[in-house]
C-alpha cells in the first residue's frame, strides 16, 4: 500500500514537472531547456513576495504564476522567435537563457537551505494505514484537475483549438488564418505558468535551491523522451513508469539511485524505441 500511494504521488509530481515542457514542444516544436530555470525562478519570486513584500500567500502565488508566464512569453518574443526552426540553436539558446537565470539567482544570493515555501495545508492523515501529508494530497488532486482542464481547454476553447491545430499541422493551420508565432507565445506562456504552478505545489516539500532547477529539467526531458516528444498522453504514462520505478528503487536499493533511474530509462528508450512510447516521430532508419 505504501508503494502504491507514494508511487502515485511521485508519478503526479513528475507529470507536473514535465507537463509544461511537453506542452511547449507539442505546440511550437521548441525544446524549452529553460524549463527548470522557470520552475525555480517562479518559486523564488513567490518567496520574495511573501517574505520581502509582505503579501499574503494566495496573491503571491498568483503573481508568481503571472510572472512565470510573462517571462516565458518575453523569451519567445525577443529571443526564441529569431532562432525558431534552427533546432540546435533552439536548444543552445533556451539552455543558455535557463543557465543565466539559475546562475543569476545564485549570484543574487539564493544559496543554502534557508528558502522555503509554506505548505498550503499543514498536517497529515492516514490512507490504508499509510501516513501521507495534506500537501501531497493537494498535489494529487491538483494534478488530476490540471490534466482534465487542459483536455477540455484544447477541445472546447477557441484558443485551445488553435493551439491543437498548430500542433497537428502547422502549415494547414496557418492557411486557415492561425498565427504561428502568436500560438507559440501562448504556448510558452502556458508552459511557463505550468512550471510555476508545479513549483508552488512541490517546493513546500523541500527547499528552494538552484540545483533543483537542473533536476527538474532532467526529469522533464526524461519523461518526454520516454513518453514520446509531443505526446501529452505519453508524458503521463512515462511519469507513472518512472515514478513507480523510482519508488521501488528507493525502497529496495537506495535513494541515491533515484536520478540514475531516470537517466537509465532515457538510454533504454533510445536503444529500443527512439521515438518514445507514443512518439509520432519517424523511427531511425536502418543503416546499410
């Protein structure tokens, strides 16, 4: 029962970490390697608003999410737009932005273990004889709600349908009057906002440290590669595969190998099925 509950929790956590990265790539085909930096930056902004500006928790969270979305939109408008379509430049450019953001936070004083966000609700309860804190229960419920809302948004909302159209066939969508750059800006804003939402949900479980930005990026890339780049369903399935694998590894081997599980899963996936579980990319052709 303990493996089941904490396996589900860890899987939802990985999904929240990865969903913004998967959404941006599926719509705009931009691999946003600044995803981890946006995660930790939004968490730090919320901390500043609470502890330095003296704002209440909820307004601080909303302003932090708005700031993350704005940063993502500005990233595309002033930098990524100029290199879009150049795959290597997109990777290098977004990673450089993320590196500058993370190291800028470190230079600005984000060091040590003194920065924490408060839990939404303190305390814990028991489910099936297993103790679990209320923050993790909130993470599970919020994660499920986000999946449902994104599904409804992309099928019953005009903007969501435009994003879905660009994701399916960009040229055909542009012929119908959909602005590719505008949808890319929207996708970066939503994806960055999802990274910020993941931060305010997950950072209360630990401390705000710059290294967490790199870890989130690694997990997001691992989940998206295994699930298939551009596949939201694959992202969720891969999150559960890695999530339960990590819990089993932590319980029966050692917690030091949790990161190794994600990296090893990437290698195995690239060897067996390079396009991922639900990936629609062309398989590697046989070399002759």
